[in-house]
C-alpha cells in the first residue's frame, strides 16, 4: 500500500517552512498542521525572529517578526511569501 504524500512535500515552499519550523517548535514536520496557528505549537518571539532571519537569508525578503502573528499558519505564511515572489527550487537530494 502506498502512503499518501505528506502535506509539506506537496510544494517546496511548504516543505521549507515545515522543516524550519520543526526546529523552532521541536517537533517533526509531520506533526505540524499547516492550518493551526503556530503560537498553539509554542512559537515564541525568538522562534519568530529566527524564522524571519531564515526567510531573509534564503529568499532575500526582509520581513517583520510580527508577521508570525499577522499570518499565523504555515498556509498563510506560504501564501504571503509566494505573493512576495519567494521561490524555492530544491535540488534533488538536498536536505531542507
């Protein structure tokens, strides 16, 4: 029987967010629901600031750390980043 593809593997940007957040939330990506507010998982201001730094480093987009409150879910963050032109091509075999 074939397992369904996890939500975070459906699009590179979702995968990038899931794997970054898994570090800050100390939980595997499969245990992060893209529709649940990240504060419910315990994302604090330090984690939000770190995520914003990662976004700036990897996509060249400066974002305010308050973004995690204004766009509280993975789905909302991915939509915002996509609208701002964030694009991620993950080379085959490269870890997140």
